[in-house]
């Protein structure tokens, strides 16, 4: 989401006659798009301030901050940054850059993004969140959920497909509740069905889902979609009912398992990925074992495992962060081993299989790409053929837990 926001912010600068530079020392403006989901992201901003102040001593440069910023951090950072504004309030940025106050201001989502890739794009379909998971800062930094109009989203996606973009990801803090604020039921399923009918050679993903809002209609539609690979990111966060409840996630271990069974029955070749938080306040060894058990049972194709860190203003920050750092690290390593063990088996089964890969990187003498299930494939290519941003057919020749090897057919 922050990456996508940055692409629209670049457009505001371009419209003001400014162009992007990769070198901070050449910049007249340095803009930071913050993320308050983890403390480490905010720490990185404070870590950069010494360098920026040194730069300000050498030349005139403005420091600007936007994105997800909690009020406690905003108070501190407002003393350091020359401008702090809410991400959707681009009028404030436009005025700061010297545009007339009475000029017509373009709404944030109506800005045409300055896409940073020629073949991969992110399209926000909603902004903010209504879920108030007890560990999450997003409702406090981005406010209540607001959906973009179906027409606006489809127009942006169609332009990308017409421009021969190969991969599009629909973004929302909870894509499954898209349209609820517009009073339209099951809007998300209708949206992706309409997008799927757009002619072209492309694939679409959506991120992120909430288990409590996955509808039967969505599950029934998934296997019928031509341009949406059988891939679903389904955050579990914890396998313990006690911890799931404390996280305010509104499902149980049994409900999550039943949902997975229902999805796998309807889409047998589905790739399931997840998010896990270890060391949430009150998580005992038994609670952790429940999470580990579910990971082993379900066999996720990827898991993004985070060690809990309290965020100001959130509900969980009001209780003691009572799982020691050493224990969080131990649990993190244990789940990583479970994931690696499953992936070694899963990836080994793909050897000698043929599949379509989108080449997204050229590094040294290798090409790198992603399968439809979003697995990384390394492809030796001494010819350095111009395959970047293209779909190619490959044969998988080798594997380990974290990537596949292949050759172009």
C-alpha cells in the first residue's frame, strides 16, 4: 500500500514541475511515507534523521512526512519534518509545493500514478480499516474503511491491461469487505468477476483477505476466474483461540480450519499463504504449540512471521508485553523451520513440471521470475535475452525451500 501511495505522491511532484532523483544529496525535497505497523519502520525514520540534518547543513532541502503515522510519533516527528500531512490530503502538499490555493485539487485516488514498473502495478480498491485488530495501528492512522467506486477501479485496471501490464495486485486492508461502506453486498466478488472479463494477457492478485469475511460466493467464483491464479493470502495470526480472541480477529481455530477445507475442496490446486504473529501478550507455550500445529497441518506455501511489538494507541499496547524477546525469537525460528520443511517437500514435487513464469528481475547472469503461485524461480541465461516483464514457459530443474531453478523452453 505504501509503495502504491508513493506512486501517486510522485505524480503530485511531477505536476509541480519536479522530477525524481535516486540520490538524496541531489534532492530539494525528501518525502518519507511512513508505516506504523511495526516499531522497526518508525525506528528507521529516526535513524535517518542524522543524515538528513547533515544534508540540510549543506544545502536547502525540505523534509516531508506522510503515510501511516500515529499521533505519538507525529508529535515527535513534526519537530523534525518541514511538512507532515495525511496521505489523502494531497491539497496540503500541492500548496506547500507552490501551487495556488484556489486551483482545483485532484482527489488522491483520481491521481494517475507514476508507476515504477512497466509490467507490475498495484491498484488500491479501498483505504482504511474497520476491523480494529487489537495489535494493529491502521484504523488509527488511515481511518475508517472507504471503498473506491467500481467504475474507477475497473478503469485503472483496464488502462494497465491496455498498456500491456502483466501483473496487477488489488490492494485493501481487507479486500473482502470492499463495497460494504457503499451499501452494496458482495461487491468484491462482483468486482473481480468484471475485471476477469477484460481481454488481455495478464494475471491479477488481491491482498489482503480477512478469514471472517471470505464469502461462499468468492470461494465459488475463484475456480472460474481465468486471470486470477489459484492463490489466496489468508492471515491466521495465531492458532490459539485465546490469542485469536485477544487479537479481536472474530474467528476460531475450528472456523479457520473449516474455511481452509472448504477452499481446498473447491480449488484443489490453491496456494495458501499466511501471516503469523509470535509472542503476542499472554501467549503461553501451549498457545504457541496450537499455532505450530496448525502450520504443520495446513502446510502453507509461505508464511510472513512477525515478532510482536506493541504499537501506541492500540488495545494490545495497554497490556504488558510479557513474552521475552528471546522467547519471541525462539518461536520465530521454530515456525520458520516448520515452513522450510513444508516448502522443501512442496517445491521438490514441482521438479520436471512445466509452468508459466513472469520474468521480473535480471541479476548478473540470471533471470528471476514468479510462478502463478508466486514462487521465485532462478533461471540461468547467459544470452541475457530481453525477457524482462514477459511471460515465458519454463521447466523446473531444481528446488530448495525458498526458490526453484528452471530453464526456458
